[in-house]
């Protein structure tokens, strides 16, 4: 069985002058870019945005395109809808991690691209302790 390369695309959300580094993440596999946002929910298509700031090689998957598309359509599109998007608790970074988990990529998303996840953990813990 042929292995398929899995790439993580990182798009910078804030300009260079901003000290906070926030990234939109998507996963490129099977010649398609898989993404999640609050407007469209889960989308996938041939990449059309040439503004990728970083491309990170995450490894290879043994999953087939058919298995993966089926998982996206039956599971991820229902879990990651535009209506349940949350900038801290359910965002593109959570989606990218779930995609990588399904594809059996063991390498974690590099920490410099998960500032929203880290912020969610800190803020969530803070507010949970207030209750």
C-alpha cells in the first residue's frame, strides 16, 4: 500500500507588528486541502490560496483517500459545523489535530502554531476555577 504525504498549512492571522502569533491551520493530503472555519464549516478542495506562510511536513498516512473522505463526510462535517465553531474551544487547530489523529500521524502539531489551543486551555482552566 502506498503511503500518502500529509502536510500542515499554516496561514498567519495577524500582521508582523502584533506580538501574538495566531495561525489558521489546514491539512493537505490526497491533493486536497481540508479546512474548518466559522463561516463554511468543514471544506475541502484543491488548494487555491497561495498565501500559505508555512508548510510543515507531518509524515505519511496509510489511510486511503476513500477512507478519509468517508470519515470527513460522515464524522467531521457533523462534529465541526459553522454553528458550533468557537474561536477558543472548537477551531481550525482542533480540526487539524482530529484530522491528523484519524490519519494516524503521531507527530504533534508544532507548539508555535497552536497558540489558540494553548489560550483555550489557560482561559478554560481560569473560568472553570471561578465556578
